[in-house]
C-alpha cells in the first residue's frame, strides 16, 4: 500500500492538471555577447537591437535567463553594452555575467569568477 501512495503522489500533478499543465522547470538560456566592435551576438549569431528586444520580450514568458559576456570588460564599454543591459532590465530577466566568451564561468555576488556546472 505504501508504494501505491508514493506512485500516486508522483502522478498527482498529471492526474489533477493533465500533462499539458505540469509546470516546466527548464530554463531558456540566451547567451548574449557584446563585442568590442559594438556588434551583439545571440547564441553566437549577430543580431540587431529590434530583433534582440523581440527575443528578450518572448523570453520573459518562457522562463528565460540571460548569460552575458562583454569583450574587454576592463575597457570602455561599446554603446551596445548599455542598450543590451537596459533591454534585459526592461524585460525583468535574470542575468548571469561571464568573463569567458564560451560562458563556461559566471561572476558571483563577490565579483569572483566561478566555473558553471
């Protein structure tokens, strides 16, 4: 009887809400790179500001998160950097900063680089 109760608890969301209404926990990750040339890449492909705004707008409805990288972070940021950050803020998306162009790290709350897992 105990096994039946465990199985029932595991299936309860599907039984009550139907498979379509089960909450999805998978995140949509948007990898945005701002290059020193003022170009912006989304997942490795060049993108314009209007198209990026549209993608970010859709992402807020899809559990989206932004991974952000900027070339030459010690130097003066190109104008696109401010625009991209403002778009992310306007769409209220979570953002994770990276110091590596392959997004293999993230910057923690203390400003230290940590490997992504």
